């Protein structure tokens, strides 16, 4: 490698004066910026990080005493990556938030161009409504709230309902394209039967011929945990999976076989007892939530131990490998990513670690806050 891949200009008094003159006319010299702005490989400001669910949960209940969704719009705790304090998000392109709706509450209807998904953590039977259809939510369900769809949440059960929200809001804002609209009234009109889309599109390989769906995202509102889990565990019995992610399945749009939304993709993966995957890296941000079992993920040489419901992030181009801590039980990880957006822009890259049989050296263990 050259010593200065971006070139190098030795500073002089004349150049200093030149830079000041450029600055005074709101310009600058590219050679001052090049090393920073065109690094040879991605240098994310975001850091690999993990939030313990056991620490987040009590704060959600505190928020439950302090604010109601009728005032706050959404009772949501935002996971802030220490490298991204200014934009207050979990990764450069994705928000990872945790939301709670208590019995009797309604989070009022609105829409925005930021796309969202929900991964259900606790409770059972509260609803999210999207464009006229309600779905009842249970732990492990993946619920979609795509770009510009009306949505409200309500809890008519007698227990709290908690889920993770994943949004592409930071990406939408980086592109200066946010729009938001509040609905007139708390709840939208419900025009379709509860969970209609799951009945129409939720049978792999069959879809109704009369439904004309031309939106750029999946018509499925809820990918139920029952079906996901059954498929995952069935495949894990006799499929090799991938060397980097174990038995990893993508949630897909049944119309296209492609990702569920144009900007956000989602996966569920299973690590078999004792399984330890090889390290790779890619140009997507990934937010993980542990769903079953326990294990660790090694990111850039740091070991992140996780157990059920913990949330952790892997920023772009960070080497990572996963290991199931148990020799007898499966471990499952849900994740979502910005790969569909990166692929659409021809920015997606991926590579495996070849040294040391694909395993990183572990230098430290992450200490959660
Ligand atoms: O539930 O509609 O975490 O609009 C952030 C923005 C949740 C929601 C978030 C939102 C929502
Ligand atoms: Fe929303």
C-alpha cells in the first residue's frame, strides 16, 4: 500500500493563506478532505453495542407512570448508539426502539414515510392497525408498518404489550425526505377483517388471484411467530444453513420473493447447539434481538454476550461471528437490516474472514450499561 493513498500536500504559509481565502468564499480544497471523505473501507461512526432488555424494561414501566401515548404520541425508549449521539439512533440508517402500550391505551393513528417493523417481546393480543386492517400481536411476531401507511396501536387486553420498533428514519432524514401526518381522531377506520392479510398471503406458495397488490412492500401485515418458528426448527433438522449465519431465513414479500420493504429487510436465524459461525462483514447495518436461548456475537474482536430479548447492533463493515452458548439447546436471533436500500443503490458488499479458519481473536468482553 502507498504511504498516502489519497496523495499528500505538504503545508506552506502560502497554502494556509489560500485555504483561508477559499474558506471566506465558502469553498475548500478537495485534497484536505479526501482521506476523511473517501476512506478505503467504510469507517462507521456507530460502534458495535448491546442493550440488556433487563435494564430497558424497568425504564419502560417508569415511562408508563410518567406519560401516556395520548400525550406523547408514542411511549418509546430510543436506543442511542454512543457513536451517534447527534442523530440519536442505534445505527447510521436504523432506529431500534422499545415501545410499551398499557391496557386501555391507544397510540394515536398517524403515518410517515419512514418505514417501520415491530418485533413483539411481551404481552399478547394487543393490536397494531395498518391501512384499515388490525393484527393481534404475540411474542415473536413480525409486524409491518410500511412507508406512508396509517397506523395506530391499541391494547384491549389486561396486560402490558411491549415490542421493538425498527425504523429507517435516520436514512429517510439523511436523504431529507421525511413527511408525517397525524390522523384526524385517535383510531383509523377498520375496513378489513382482523388479520385478513395473513389469511390471504400467509400460505406459502398460494396467493389469491383476485387481490391486486401493487404497493412496493409486502402485503403481509403480520409474520406470525408460530409459522416462523415451525419453519425455522423444521429446516434446522436437515439443512446445513450458511457458514456465517447458521440456519438463516429471510422474511419475504410473498408477491415477489424479495425483501419485505424497499429499505428494510428482516431475518430469523437459528444456531444449533454448540454452533459457532465464521466471521464475515458486509455493508449493511444489522440490529439483532435474541429470541431463544443464549450465546455470544464477536464483533471486531469484542465479545457481546446475549440472552433472550437483548438487542445489539453491528454497524457496517464490522467483522462478526455468532456462537450458541448451549451444547443442548437451540439459540434464535431475529434481525433487521438496511440491505434492500444498499442493494438498490448498488452499495452492497460482503466478504468472509479467511485468516484463522474464519474466527476472530477475542480481545475483550463488552460490559453492558
Ligand atoms: O409506533 O408509530 O418507535 O411513529 C418511532 C416512531 C414508533 C410508531 C417509533 C413511530 C412509532
Ligand atoms: Fe409511527
